[in-house]
C-alpha cells in the first residue's frame, strides 16, 4: 500500500501572514475546482460601504470552503492588524498587505466567524464571515464613510476639525467687525460726542526710508475724539520679513514735546514678507494741536531692532 502523505504543518490560526507565502500555501492546500464536492456558486465582486450606522453591526462577507476572498481597503492597514477569531482552525492562515486582506476557509462555515481589521489610523472594523449556498464573494471593496465615529487621526476626523476651525475663524472675524461697530457706536453715543470734531479726513504728509523699510504717510482720520494715522509700509529688505510690535506717538513743536498714549496699532499682515507692502494704522485720542506742532511716530519691530522714526508728520 502506498504510504499516506505526511500531515501538513499548520501555523497557529488567527494572525495575518505576508501575502505571497500565504497565497502559495492557500493555493497548494485548497482542493481543486470541479471535484463535485459542493454546488457551484456565483462569484461576486461587490462594494461594501461602512458608515456610522453600519459600524455598530457586523457587515456580512460570503466565503466558501477552499476559495479565497479578497478584501480591499481605501486606507493603509495596521501592520499585522487583521485578526480572525478561529479557535477551531477552520481557516487557512490570513494573508495581509498594506491595503488588502485575504481569507480562505478550509470548508463551508456552519456558523459565522468574526474578522477584525485595524486600520493605521486606529479605526477597527469587524466583519461576519459566513457561507451561503448560492454565492461567494471573490472580492469585497470596503469603502469608509465614517464621521462621528471616525478615529481621531482619520481623514474624516481631520476634515471635521478643519471645518470647525474655519467656522471659528469666520465667527471670530464676524465678531471682530461687530465689536468694532459696537465700539464706534458707543463712542458716538458717549456724552460730549456732539461737541467733538465731526468726521475729518486729510492727507498725511511725511515719510522716510529706514532699516530697509519705506514708510510713507497716507491719511489722517478724525472721528468722535479719536485720531487715526494711516501709513503705507514697504519691506525693501531682500531677505527678512518685518512684523509690527507697537507704535509710539509724540506731539512736538511750539514748546515741550508731549507723549501721546497710543490706543491701538494695527498692521494689515502679521508678517510682512520681503518686497511686499501693507497698511499700518495708529490710533490715539485727539489732542489740541497748534499749527506749529507735528506728530513724531515710531514703529517698532516685533522681536527685532528695525525701527522706523518719522518726524514732522502733518495732517
């Protein structure tokens, strides 16, 4: 009598193996087709979409004894992230690549088996593997449509966080405009507003080039007891950006110079790149001014020593 073949050494079931050797083992061990052992099944290639609702259930994947089923994923899988609950050894060893998992039962399943797949972003997907008489999944393309239950590092969570940040920025911008309008309304409603100067707009004469910056006076505005001096600043330094830290104002001429308390100093850009220009506005309370007096404005750089001092500014 011919000797019986030696029993095949089996790996411990459950953990995924590299795809090439695992497929070779599957093809060598799987029974040949057409042996008449089981009725013919329709082989299907379908798409399975997993969203927040379906994540709470186990999506069904149809498998057949001796046949392989390929599951593909749109994002990378965790290394060794495919795990099959197979204490009875009903499956050949799993095969896994960066975005695929291959399962193959040794025979048709009498009861569903659970397959768990961990994605690289931390999302864990679970599937119910079962055998049905008329069909088998040759390939299942898994698509993800998770929102609320997506992992923190997933693309969906990052998109949601970005949308939230955008909404907060838009709200902040709208709030800034509203706060400015409320502030202006409060100034106009304050006692003595009728006695203050009406709105006045004049050209602001003066300018200079210092420390690689060209600063020119643009316009002086007066409204509700406040003065706003607008400047045009150009960064002529070819290598360094410039950022406004603060402004200082003095009223000089016709006597002793007076330091003016600056209420606000605002630049159009947080950092002015080389070769670019921006608008800078300095605000303070309007002081009595004689025709001989002129403003001296100092614009100081944030974290640097490139300051600009403009003397003799006259609106």
